[in-house]
């Protein structure tokens, strides 16, 4: 069985200790209590991790919005993945000279009010790979309409839906790797002895339309290096 994203993989892990479980797009398999060790998982679970390319993301934030000093991290408290991503982002962002203020929500019901509060206190918004926030991303964009703070999410779909830019792991490549991993297990390889494959190198996605709305000029060098530019 294949679990796409952390909640699905955790559900499958709870449901069976016999069938092999293939994780797909799991940012922090150890933090989510899915495996004990990335090189030697040790149970019935292995798969592919889409570790967020945080340092590349911070470099992009500096290139696109050099005046940003304080970043609000919007995430859901119900997702283990999100907490670990925020911790890592905060650590690396502070090293890079940013101040990070975390804003957590227990559910989608609090997203609009939380965004309304945070936009008055931060220069930009960052969103980790978070299924709860992703499902309510249109609410994030709407609540930010007046404040017009640049939003840096961690998934292509959220950039397309109104985020400014992101550095993301290619979802197609991730799917291919997950399929190959499943094939290995079907051919008899044991999950316990199959290392988790980790994707760390990302490609930038930039929403040119949002940049124009925010009055941001994207450097030509950034556009040339972009994996995808949304017009």
C-alpha cells in the first residue's frame, strides 16, 4: 500500500504491521514516527521523502524581497511534519539574518483570523508542506489581500493559487521514485532493509503575475534559473 503525505502514511502504518507500506512525499519520516532510521527503517515501512529545500528557499526570499526582515511561519499544529519543518526553517532563517515568528492553527477554521493578525506583524509569510494550510490556501490569499504581504509556500500548487514563489521538490520525479520503490518491494526486497530515498534539491517556481501585483521586479538571473514561471 502507498501513503501519499504524512497523515495517509500514518494511517496505513496504524492499520497494518504485515503489508509493506510505501511512503510518498513524507518530509520527516522519523519525526512522524514512521521509521526509526532512514538508512535501515527496520519495520514494514520505507519510501521517498520530499525534504523541503529550506536554504534554497531562503536564498530566493532574499533575492526577490531583500527588504523582508520578519517572516511569519503559518502552519497546522495537527501535523508532525509541519512542526519539524518550522523548527528547521527558523534555525536556518535566523542564521541568514531573518526573524521568524510562528503562527499555528489547530484547523482550517482559524486560518483567516490568524492571517489577518499576522499580516500586521510580519513582512512576509512562509508556509511549510502542510496539508491543512494547503486545503485552505485560498483563504490565506484572501485574508492577505489588503495587506499584500509576499507569500512563500512550499508547493507548486500554492504558488499557482496566489503565492509569490517557492523552491520545490519536483512532484513528477517524486512519483517516479515512489513507483520504483514499490516495484523493488513487489519483487521481494524487504522494507526493513530498504533505505528511505531523500529528495533535497529543489527547483524554483515563480508567480510573475503575483510579483507584478506586489510591485516586485524579478531579477533576470532568477527568471533564467527558475524551473517554472507562472505568467
